């Protein structure tokens, strides 16, 4: 029985370590993927302030078309937001 418990623990730890490195982190940075696609690595009030500053800095150049949250399944929490911008013509 003890061997089964230890084996189960090792398997769970190995699987969880795989998931922990496979998501985009809450790092407080804005990642530009090109073609108007941005990832904001912040949540809550930090995201609101970061988005407001970003819009102010790009006023007249681009507008927000879409915003969607990025949730990581294994943690069940929002890790950041993808924002789609469109250039003003």
C-alpha cells in the first residue's frame, strides 16, 4: 500500500510540473504577437490600469476590437487577457 501511495504521489507531481510550465504567466507585461494581437499578463485592477494606459498611449492610432480572458484549465483562474486592436484609418 505504501508503494502505491508513493507511486501516485510521484505521478501527480510529474504531471503537475508539466502543466505549471505550459501557460502564459501573470507577469505584468504586454506581449505583442503582431497583427494587432496583444497579451496582457495581468489581472484585476492591474489589468484595468495597464489597459487604460495602453489605450492612452495609442490614442488615435488604434482601437480595441475584442478582449478575452486567458484561463488555465489546471489552475482554474484567469492568467491574463488577449486584446485585439485595429489600426485607425
